[in-house]
């Protein structure tokens, strides 16, 4: 037997040993037998994962994936509905509309606006606040437009770099 053939057989034996060890551990975790085929082990693994998922979300171990999905949907919808001030029996479309309204209201009032402002009004308020804030830093006036703010920002940055380069 050549060295290449002996090496190949050695690796094949190592591969079989590794597979046997993994099969034994997977079978042990799932409750299968180490001698079971991979199909049986994977079916038991799927059953175990499904059962544990069902119990984790408050269901029974024998629930199927469809029941688990409905349970998750109900739970998630109830939590999101509560946050959005909707009814937990509302459909996702209604909950989404109420959630959008709540986010819009909180954003508008957080920016000092009115609760019923539109997204366009909120956007204009944000744009104004950013322009005024950057302008203030650059020495611009609150009524200055973006072009004036941009020129003053550029001047301030140039001045800062020149001072830094001079060691001041």
C-alpha cells in the first residue's frame, strides 16, 4: 500500500470517527439513539426545537409551527398595540396607522410643534432647527439661509485651521 493510500484511509477513518461522535452527541441531545440514522435524529431534533419553542412562548409542547406562529403573532400584536394605543384585536394595518400617528405626534411635540403637525411640517421644523444650530456655531443669524450658513461655516473652519497651523 502506498503512503498516499494509507494517508487517505487514515483520514477516512478519522472522518468516520468524527461523524460517529457528532451523531452520538446530536442523538443524546434529541433523545434519539446513537445508532439512529441522520434522518431520524434530525426529525427528533426538529420536534425538540418546536416543542421547546412552543413552551417558551407559553404554549403546549405538542403545538405545531402554525400554532406557534399564531401565538407569537397574537402576543406581538398585543404588545405593539398597547404601545400604539390601539386595541389588541385590531389588525396590523390599524395598529400600524395608530403607531405612525403616535410617532408623528411624539416627534412633533418633542420638537416644540403641535401634536397634529404633518410629516412635511415636522421635516421643515427639523431642517430649521439644524440650520439655526449650525448657523449659531458658525456665527450666522437665525434668519440666514443655508447658503449664508454654509459660507460662515466654511470661514470658521478655514480660520480654525489657519490658527492651528500657526500654533495659536
